[in-house]
C-alpha cells in the first residue's frame, strides 16, 4: 500500500506529478514545480498554502487555520495534507502569492532517477564475494595426550592448517595469555577468529564452542559533522542496524581547520580523540541494542573519514595537514586494536581506517571511489563530495585525478547570516514566484523556520537568479515591486521569511554578503572541476557521469545547483547521487578483502592535484564568480531557463501594464 | 705476566702439574691429584694444609696458623699461597691427613680440553652473517613540497624502498603517532629501525639524525635460578657488557614446579612476571651502565629460557605444564613489545623468546642446540643440561630426539642434608684419601665451609665410592678405621668437615639418605640417555660427542660424573662443556636472522619423548640405581680405577699389618 504511487494534477497550472501514496501535498507541488505560497516551512502555522481538492482522497491534519466548513468544501492546507489517491488539486489565487512545508528529513526530494538503486550498485561493481577480513573457524581439536603433546597454540595452528588450510597464523599475544584455561573449559571445541591484515594472518580471538553463526562487523563513516555507522551480519552481508549522530568534536570547532588548531595545543589531540571515540561508542551501543546482539559478536571495524578525522580518531598528529605543503602524518594506516584508541568493544576487535590520498582527499573519498565503482568503468566519471571542502575526483578504471578546493563553510550554513546546519527548522527547499517574488519554503522536520541550510541556500540563489531578484554578479535588484527586497546597511537583502512566520521572531533574510560567500564557494568547486578536466585536456562535455556524494548531495536539487553554476550543465540524466559514499565504501571493505584491497589500490593509484598555489586554478575561479558563469554558453539549459523566465516576466509586466492602463 | 704458566712438582708423590701463575697452591695440588688435608675450604683457618716450598717463588698471605719462623724455613699454607714461578713442593706427612682452599668461582677447574674455545664454536656453526632481526637505516628524505606531498609515513616507506630495497614496511602505530614533529625537527634526516618479525617488516622506531652507529641488542638466558644477560654491539657483533644475577623468583620457590603452583593462584602469575622483569631490568641497567650507552641504543632483545620461565616472563598461564599430559600454552612466541611485559627499555624495543619444544624441553635447550652446532654436524651428539630436570637431546644434522627426566633437586643441593647452591662457602671439590679416608675440600669463594653444592656432591660420591667409604649400592662401610664414618639414627654418614672447621660450627656430613637421593637423580639422567639411544636402536659406544651445558656443567669434573654413573663412560676426550648454551643461542639469534630462523627450525624439527609413563624408562632407571651401574662392564674406566684403588688399599693394609705385626 505504502509503495503505491499516486498521480496528482495541479490546476490551473495543469501539471502532473507522480508521488508516493502518503506524500505531503506541498512537496508534491514542489516536485511538480507548482508554486504555493508557504512561509512557515510546513509547520501549518501560517495557513497560506490553502488548496482545493477537486477529486480524490486525502488525509488532513486538523488545523485551526482551516475551519471544518472549509474542509467540507474541499479546502486543505497543502502542508498538512497527505495524498491517498490520484488527485486533482486547484491552487487558489491567494495561495499563489504566499508561503509553506516538512518531514524528519528522512525522505529527500531527489531529481527523478537521481538516487542510485541497489541494482545500479551491483552493475557498477565487479562481482565480489562475501569474504570479510576477519573470519571465524570452528575447530574441534583432538585432546592432547602423552603421545600428542603439542602446545595449545600449536594445536590451534595445526587445526587451522588442517581444517581451513591456513598456514603461518600468528596467535595474538593476549589470546596466548588466555588460552589454556579457556580451551580446556570448552573441551577443545572452539572458534578462532582470524584477521587477514594483508601482511599476515593473525588469530585475534578464541571463543568456546561454535560461534561462527554470530559474527558482525561495523562500518563507520567518520564525518566532520556527522558520524554514521552500520552493523553488518557477516554471515549474510546484510545491514542489521544503522545509527548516526553528530560528531561530538563539533563542540570544539565546526570544520577540520579549527579541530586541527585545537588538536595541536596541549592535550587537545587526546581530547578530540576521546570525544570522537565517545560518539562512536554510543553509536555502537545503539547498533548492538537495535540488533539484539552481543558486543563480542563484532569481529572488526572499518572506518572511512577525511584525512583529518582519520588522524584525530587514530591519535595521529594533524598539525602539518594545515601548513603548506599540507602533509599528513600518514595516508595508509595499519590494522590497530580498537582498544588502542580507547574503543573497548570486546577482546581482539581490530579496526581498519581506509587509506587517504592527501591532506584534503581522505579515506571518505577513497571509500566513495570504491563504492561508486569508478575503478571498474570505462566511463569518464566525475565524483564530487561537497562540504566545507569540495573534494572531487575525475577518472575511470585507468586513472583517477583528485583535488580539493576550500569551498568554505557557506554550503554548510557558515558565513551566511541566517545559515544553519540541516537540522529541524532549517529551510531546505525554496521556490520564488517569478511574478510576485513570494517564496515557497520547506523546512527540515516541518517546523517553523529558524534559518537556511546549504540545499536551501542553493535553491534560494537559483530562484533569486532566475526570477531576477539578483543579477549575474549576485547583486540584488532593489527596484523590484516587493517589500521582500530592501536595502540595509552593508548591502541589500531579500526577506525569505517574515518575523511573524519565523521561529526566531525575526526576519530570515539572504544578504548580498551571503550571496557573495556562496558565489565564492560555488566558484571554487566549479574551478576545481575545470582544472581536473583541463589537466587531462578534457572539457565538461566529455563527462559521462557526475556522481554526487555526501549528506549535502542528498538534499541537493541538481537543476538548482546547475543554475547557479555549482555543477556543470551536462544534462541532468548524467548526474546521480551516490548517497553516503564513505559509509558505502567502508561497508564494502568490511565485507570483502578484495574490496578492501581495491580501496588500498585506489588510494595508491589516485593522483592528487594541489590547487592552493595553482595559477590556472585562480583563473578558473575568477571566471566562475558569476551566476552561472562568465561563459553563459557553457550553461545552455540555464540560458534557456533564463530566457523562459524573462519571457514570462515580460508578458506578466505587459499584462499588468494592460490592466493598469 | 698473569698468563704465564708455572710448573709445580709435588713431592713425595713426584707429580707435575702446570698451572697459571698466581694460582693457589691448594688448587694446583688438586689438579695434580695430590692429597693435602684441607678442611676449612681454603679459608686459612684450620692451618692443616702446611707444605714446604723447596724451590721457587710464592706469595704467602700472612696467617696466624703459620709463624714467621716457619715461613722463613720455607713452610706455607697451600690455601694461602700463590704460585709465582716453577715450584718444587713437599707435602709433609701431617698435611696428608688433614684439610684446604679458593677463588670467587671465576676460574673453574675443567678437565683438560673440556671447555670449548671460540675456534671450536666457529667450526661447529655454518658461516653466518651479522644480520640482526632489527636494522637501522639512515635516510635523508627529500622535503615535501606542493608537488611532492606524500604523507610522512609514505615518504619514509619510499625512502626505505629506494635506499634499502625494503618493500611493504608496516609503520608501527606508536611511531605513526610521533612522526610529524620529530621528522621535521630533524630536518628530514632520520634513522629508521626496522624489525623483521619473520611475517612482516615493521618500522619500530624513528630517530633524529644518523644513529646507525649506535645499535645494540640484548641476549638473555632466563634461568630458573640465574639470569644472565649480554649487551651486544650490533655494528661489530661484539659483547660489550655482561651481567648476571639470581632470578628474583627464587623467593617464590626453588624449582619450576613450585613457581607454577604459585603462578596459578590468584595474581601469582602477574607477581612472578613482574619479579623476573625486575631482575632483567636491573641486569639491563647494569649492562647499559657498564658499556656507557643509552637505553635507546637497544633495538631488540632475545631471550632463551625453559618453557616455564618463558611462560612466566611472557605472562602465559603455565598451569598445564605440570599436569599430565604436560601441555604448555605455547611453544612458539610472537615478537612482542618489551613494554607489553612491563620492561620499559625505550620506545619500540621488541622481544623474541626462542621457541620451546615441550613443557620440559624449552627455549634454553633449543638455544643450546643452535649454539653447539649440532644441527650442522654429522657426528652423533648427546647434549645434556643438568639441573632439577635433566634435559637431553640426541642427534645430528638429520634428526634430534629430546627428553627430560626429573632429576630432582639433589644436584642443586636440594634433598641433601647439607646441600646448598654453589654460593660462597659451598664445598665444590672433594678428594678423599684412599688410605686414611681424610678429605681435601675446596669451597666457593675460599670461605669456611657451610655446605656442599652439586659438583661437590658428585666429587664426594665419586671419592667415597672409589675409596670404599660406600659400596655400589650407596651404603656406607661403617667398619672403616676412621671416626669420619659413623652410625646415626636413620642411617650411617660420613663427616666431610668437623664442626671446628665449619662456618656453621656443626659437622658437615653426607648421609645414606643423601646418597640415595643423589643415586636416584643420577639414575634418572642416565636412564634418559639410555632411552634416547635405545629409541634409535643405538648404544653409548656410538656417541661421537657429549656436550654438557649449563652452570652445573661448568664446575663438573667429568671423570667424577662418569665414576658415579651419571655420564656414560665413553672416553673423556669426547666430553665437552659448552658453557651457557642458552645464552649463546640467544646471542646468536640476536645477531643473525638466519640463526634465529634456524632456532625456529630446530624447535620444529626436534622430537620430544615423554618419559613419565614410559615403562622402558623405568627399567633403565632401576638398572642405574647402582654405582656406577648394575652393568659395571659398561663403565670400563671406572672398573679399572676401582681395581687400582683396591690394589693400593690392599697393599696399604698389608703394609700396615706388616708394621703392626
């Protein structure tokens, strides 16, 4: 039932959209590119998104802004109404110049076909087997006797050789220390967990009886802001629990640079390490509780993080990551005992951190390269992960070229007056009416708006640019006939939410300074893309596929990102969202030695281009300090859209002059 | 001067002996098999060892037992007199039925040719190179730049690959943690210590500048009673300092069994571990101070110990070593960090414990096999290390068969009424006059006698047997015309030292119970030898060489050991003393990867024969409960000696009867 799709027809626009049954009507309208005034972010408090249900079944939340009489006549608040069948909906005139909507950010609104499906993944990766780096072997050993008096350790090694063909297994020292009583209490019926570290086979744990049916691994994406973890049953390869939380290091700085500065002072590194270990421990606790397993079922952990996060987690000095020429302590990391970093899951649990390429292209990107199968395709692929840094990789099975450009914190809401992270109350989607310049907004968690997150900013910029609220230089047109555009000290601004509709009781605005910061950020990313291409004597037209990774990409509306010139205009069908590539790569590496080795190969193979002192990069950057770009011809779809908007606006102006005249 | 030899002629025996200049005259007499009454152990307190210096130069200690007038006439106390030139010495009649002498047990009195020389060693071992398991590599790395931005760790790995051809070096996690500051402070001029663990190459330490000239290893023999250590300069392979001390675990029990019992109770294992680590730490401190090096010059440690000592040092549970079927936790041990056992020498110092073969054939024996080159000879060799356990190995380059027989503590002075360890005041050499049954004794440290140590007991038994004080069953002949033989409750006894001459002011005696215990001990060893031979369908006549190892062997007089039937009667020229085989093997393994691998191969190759339930062993054992053996024909030299003694005694008796008659 829940999977059924419903077709919604919006009138008078006469536009169709297909949405999942149960979808909020306001989001359906946004998908259909139909404007409904909505200024309270979908919280139901402004009552402006009033629509008329002409045909079909809906579920209405009772709301004081809508009387029972109105409801009886077919009215509904779009943000408080769920689609239960095919619908025909009319947007009344008053709702078309107003405000609005939604969710716990669980269901994004990707461009159609934007999200890769499980089938897509399978196609992208070579066939790989469930063959994790730790394996359990159940052994029933012959009891020792005067005639067969091999030591306990040698007996186990012999068992592993005979039963599993494993030679030269090194028995971990703590295992040796526990051996004799344990092995006798279990009457010589034991399960040995063997880690293949790449260099050697190591017996890391010995348990009583047959525990081979109980084996799980943990894959973790250690992000600067968010840490996501999965519990994977190694018998089936299935994810049995998921959890994520903010990286508690956030309290010590929002971005990697402030964390590094904190780390290199006094005991800062130890503090940051213990804090991130604390976050990970809580996630593991949650995974274990969700899945109802024992901690000792876990046999290994694979993490992927950017270079700084990996250093901080492992307690490696990150100081020189931020000093020219930007050198990390290490880019490849040995398997270490979890207990060595204070993560006490169970005895003999080892952790592998996926390798990094350089100070600003880390294990998260390597993991993404693995997960997205770029190493396995002939297609020229561009992989982008946008956050404070825009990390990007261009390549295919034969070569990979990476770079990182400091996009600044704008896309994460930093350096923007009302910017915020994508938490409840953050405006994540924005539409602006091309005639009246009234916005339609959706917030995370369907709350009254507090501020604007990255995807909301891109939406807003794109809409402001197309509707002409700002020009190609990012300057606000203060001559527009709307009170939302106004001059203030320090520059003009556009009011996205009036104080009365905001949770903060203050106007939520986008200023020219904000726009300038965002322009720099998008220009840095775009210049990065261009420099990768030009290094290979290529151009954007040769890109077969553009993959976007990371939480930011999840809520990104591709057409909006292209409109502002953040992404190249290569046709939306070529752009896909890979989701959390870092977690996916850690997941694959936790399941397959072959995939883990592949990740190592990728890190070895990938070339890194340092942009900070690259003069060509500066040129590309300056050319990109326009919406969408100084070379508008490189953005044909944007050019077309702009012309369409201007044409509609000219007609509307003519109509208005006609009416008035 | 000190190395000059002097020839001493003893009259009236008319016997020559060649001794080093400076030798004590009493020991020269013992070497010459000339009897002088000496009952105070060489302390100069009894004054019975009076001799007349007829010709030549001596150095006399002034002594109240010798007046200046006597000295002027040429008299001297043999135990207080040093040989300074060739001498002619007459033993006055009164001194021939009395007491006597010596050193700090530094110079033993080996049978001539008994000690192996350095040249012997070289001949026994295959050519091996100075190629220790840790090596230092001095690297001057190219400084990183924007164009060459490999991580610190990768830069080091690249340096090792380029400069030393080392591939796939794993950088130890603690090294990674210290890298970036250290490497920059040293301006990229560093020395990397790489450990070859057999399974992988591991960078275990990084130092500033070129420290390749400063590299030492430590080899340690961890004995149940004594721990001996050497500091070896790895640039030259030379031993630069030596130290040894009692194993502080002695306070928790004399032998391995009592240690095991202590270890398996409560925190006993941790206690014993920390105690032995404490002893080792003190030795290392002494080595470092003697050689004037820094702790951080030390790059690895190799230890050899019996299986129990190795378990206790590594904190492995020894419980099942003493329970049938006698299974150790492990016989092969991984390289571990010294700090893992609480031995904090310097960062990144690893320790290797040489492998064991079984619960009662340990790393000390494997080390001895290595050092004595048995794995490299065609000669059928028997290797024996006698202590509480008699461990022995029979073999050559093609095969090695080992066993261990519980000799009991008798050879270490345990279970013997006046038995003691070979410390100051212990009687270590004994002669008994075949006519008057008066003893001539030498104590360790030239002190008044306190008791008798193992080598003294063997001497005493041998002398008592040859002179007829005891018969072949170990029973004392109480009919002899000497007050030294007497009956007491519980059996007869022989008085070795009268109360007036002993440090304890009590008679020091050897009882029939003592003799019985010693007989059982020697029978166990001999039965072990026979069972090894018979397992291979061999007999003692086929032994090409008999090697004796261990501190006990150092002071053993081979002919005496053969006389009582402890060692087979195969000709003294075939019997050699290898010294501390355990320490020598650890030493070789610390210097050469090839030798270390060879030790591992030896442990793998060696077969272990468990005697405890072997019925053939019991038969051999019972046959050996005689002096020298029920089959006297198996001991032709003893038979001959016995006949010579009896003949002298018969003549003396006849003379006496003649005189009296």
